[in-house]
């Protein structure tokens, strides 16, 4: 750019898919890859005044590569991976006694959440909709849905441990 600043939006349009592929390759998890790709561009934005516009694809590839190991390390410390996704467990439960307990658990879980969070969870975890499809169906952004589902998952794990 003529004034020395980076055009983050243009970089996102041009290199966003490449960054996403790299994050997917390293993390092997769609949601985490999306978060890592977003983190990569947030870092680019944060440090834009210190960076030059030369070799942006190499810069972004390196940044994405550096963001992902941090997420992998955090994943190791995050008990939610060890416990498993409670919402998916509930969705695939078949036993009648499990269903009764599940209904009770879900009632307690969703009473602490925003009303449309239940719809999001059903769309994504039960109906198998992508985050983009869920966001469209619920009228929110993908990052909003991702954040809400992450909050729901954490609340479910906390409730399960009680």
C-alpha cells in the first residue's frame, strides 16, 4: 500500500482460504481451525503497524503455523476434550433411563442459557448443520454461534461434573 499500512481486508479476501487450510491441516478440527484462522488475522491487525507488505502469503502462513501449536497445547490443558462433547453424547443417547436423565440434565443446562441457544445446539449437534448453516438459521454470525456453543459446552461440562 502506498502509505505503508497493510490492507488487512484485502489480505483476508486473498489469503483467508490458505490460512484456513493450514489451520485445518494442523488442528484437524473445523471449529478450532476457524478460531485459529481468525486469531491469525487478529494478530496481523494487531501488528500491522510493525509489518511490511512484502510476501504476505509467507507471513500469514507462518503466523497461522505459529498460532496452531498454542491451540494444541491449550487443548491438552482443556478438560472438555478429555470429557468429550456432552451435547453430542446426549443427542445420541438411546436408553429410556438415559433419556429421562438427559431431559433433566438438559432442562438444568438450558435454563442458564439464552433462549435461542437450544435451537443452535439442535441445529448443529443433532441435525448436523454446519456453523454457517446454523448461523444463517438463527440469524447470528458464525463467530456468535461458535461462541454460544462453546459457552454451552463449558456449562454442560461443569454441570456434568457436579
